[in-house]
C-alpha cells in the first residue's frame, strides 16, 4: 500500500494529493489536499481534509465544495477531477506492490550484538520475548533494560 497519490489537473495548475491512506470497514480513507495558485487559496492550498475515497457521495460533496471555494465560474469539472484522483488511488491500492521472492533477497550481514546475562539481542533491531502469561516476561525485560542502562546504553520501556 502506497501512502501518497497525486493528480495534476492539466492546464490549470491545480494539484490533488491523497495522503495518509488507510482502510476502515473495507473503505479507503485518506487526507485530500488540493493545491492551487488562485486568489481563494490559503498559502497555495484551496482545501484540505479527510475524505472517504470509496464513497461516491463524499467525492461529489468535496467536488461541490471545491467548486464553491475556487469560484472559477464553471471552468473546471471538479467532479471529474476528484473522481480521477480517487479512482486512480483505489486502482493502485487494489493492484498493490509486486511480489518479492524472499529467496532472491541477499541475507543481511550479522550485525553487532548485545549480550546480557546469557541473552543475545541485535543492537539495531527490536527484539520480542514470547511466553505464557505470568512467566515473568515483564520482570525479565526490566532486568535486561536495567543492565543495558548500567552499561551506558539508552533504553525505554
């Protein structure tokens, strides 16, 4: 899932950007920013706000709002512009990223490790300790964090 899509309205210098995309109840939501070099834009932004890209009604309402804000006397088909961005983003999200054969990716090199009381942790990656409830995972984590702090490393719990 890409987190950003852009559509530039040809010949008008108006740019639609869908950012911070996420799925909610099987619908695609995101933040729509419309940039325009026109008098009604504030610091170059005509409008910004969340939008349900999957909802035809939400797209139509945003297009009407943009037409009112821009006040360009019908020279732009705002509904078509919003539809173009939303449909393009939804299509790209459905297609996704190409598959990667993990066997073709080179193995990472062994990095520096941290050893604490017989336990080994990678220095630059998070570690997870699994166990049943009540197995002292939290106490062990606090102990390890304390030992790391005593050795001069910054820790957070």
